[in-house]
C-alpha cells in the first residue's frame, strides 16, 4: 500500500515539476500571457458546457415530473368516475332503466378516454424510440378528410359543434398513410372543439398551393398567443394560460401531429391570436412516386 502511495505521488508530482521547470526556463513572458488566455478560455468553455448540461437535465427532470403529474391526473379522473358509477350500479342506486343506461354510457365514455390517453402515451413512446413506420398509398386527401370528419362527428354526439367542409375539386392523389393522417386530423379537430366556447364552429378547407396540398382547420376558440406558437409542438408542453388551465390534456397531441406531418416530408403552421380563434395548416407534398414503407 505504501509503495502504491509513493508511486502515485511521484506520478503526480514529477510531471508537474517537469512542467514548472519548462515554464520557468523555456517559456517567454508573451507565451505566459497566451497560456493564461488559453486556460481562461478553457475554464469558461468548460463552465458553459457544465451549465448547459445541468440546465438540460433539470428541464428533463421537470418534464418527467410534469408528465407523471399530468398522466396521474388524467388517469384519476376517469377511474374515479368509473368506480363511482360502477358502485351505484352494483348497489342498484338508480330510479329507472334510462338512468341506468346513462350510467353505463358514462362508464363507456370514461373507458374510451383511458384508451385514448394510453394510445397517446404509446404513440409518444414510439416517437422517442424512432420506431414509427408509415404505410404510404395513393389516396384522395379529400376522402381522408371526409373519413376523419365522420369519425369525429360520431365521437361528438353530445357536443354541439358546427363543422363546415370546403374541399377543392380535382386535387391529385398523393402518397400518404391514411390512418396516420386521419389521427392527425382527429387530434386537430378535437383541439378545435376543446378550446372553443359558446357556439362552436370548425371550418375545414383543402386546396392546392404550389407543389403541396394544404389542409386548413379553423376554429373560433380562445386562440393562442403568438409567443407560444413554436412551443405548442413540443412534447408535454401546455400553454400556461387562465383560459385553458381547466382543459384536460397532457400535451402530446400536437407533438404527434408535427411528427407525423414531418414524416410525410410536410409542414404544419399555426396562425392564432388570443380571442380570435386558431388556424392550423398542414402542407403535404405531391410526390409522383413514393416508397411503400417509410421509417422515421
């Protein structure tokens, strides 16, 4: 052990002593200045890198904490409702068959909410692991839009939401993953409905813009401040605004939307202001030929 300590001390001190000897006898004053400047630069760069890494880790930790908190809240709400109405049915606490059916409908709706939440988390997991695959086929984008609107209407039976569809004629068929684009449109339609108050109105347009087919989804909702326009596409990000704080969600919908649109080599834009609704525009390229499978 003593030998090891002596060797270790010599290993540390001898190079240091040699360096001091070289500095004293061989290096000029000008070199001292440049060495000092270099050392200061290295210290500053190292400190900056450590600060950036630490800050990123803190943000990641905050995101994970927010994710756990949001998911816990989103899970607790439907599970509480399911548990309560199940107990009422088991205890026969209902006055008529109509009331019983209402309880069953609520249970079914809350189960659907849980499934939707789990699907979003799984989608995000695939995004993080970059295991997404798109199955591209030539499709009429107008048919995809009408299909998504039909599904959305069946999901919004109890909500009064006026939907206007304006589709351009003679749009070319393009290579898209129908299921993925349908999910994108359902996410945007759901947001348009959720973030609207009073008489809810949604407008869907399709048109040709240069080499892209544009899909616009416009609502008359509460709107989004321009300073949040880029941030809303980040995973787990939710606008910290009094108007939207009571609206449920975990901040994955728009991140998924952007990921799928980008996977199609497309673009997504948002135009919105507080109190003036929002307009989301999807631009999908018109490829003449496309790969059947696209991994990204």
